[in-house]
């Protein structure tokens, strides 16, 4: 695990900057630990449910899968995609759609659990609403 050097007294902004510098896999692991810590502090079944839902919301395809998805999508748009690439793109589309469906379900469940509107929840999590909603 990489070590991040910080001063003894760290402001929230400094800590956030250090977190921004983390590679995606390390950031995901760190987020999981933070969510676990949060649920420990809150205590109770509701906190555990929130943690599980937040993990689903923040999980997803790897950076490599996203990069390949965008690369193949662009090749398809330019009409230069090969049949093997098209098959790979369709498999990646399935992965992305499954993630997005799972994420949407988790967002709805978390909004209900917290008793807040979806837009409020998404704003609190820093998730932008798609333009078509």
C-alpha cells in the first residue's frame, strides 16, 4: 500500500487533495474503509444498510474497462470497428448497464432510507444528474 505523507495537523482540504492523488484501486479501498468507519460511528442496522448501498453506488467497472468502453464506442462512432471489437463492446455495454442499473437501485433505496428526494441525495454524494432526467 502506498504511503501518503501529510502534516500532523491536516485540514479537510489538504486531506481531500491527498485523496485526489490516489490511484483508483487505492481510492476504492480507502472509500470502503471510510464507509466502514462511518457505520461504526453511527452504529445500528441502518448504518450497515447505508454502507452497503454506498458501496454499490461507488463500485463499478474498472478504469481499464471504462477506457476500453470509450475507445470502442469511439471506433464504432467512426465506423472503423472490427467484428471482434464490436463483440467486446457489446460485452462491455452489458457490464456498464448492469452497473448503472445496480447503482440506480441503490440510489433509490438510499434516498428512501434517508427520507430525502433523489436529487438531494445525489447532490450530497456529488453525483450529477444526467441531462435527460
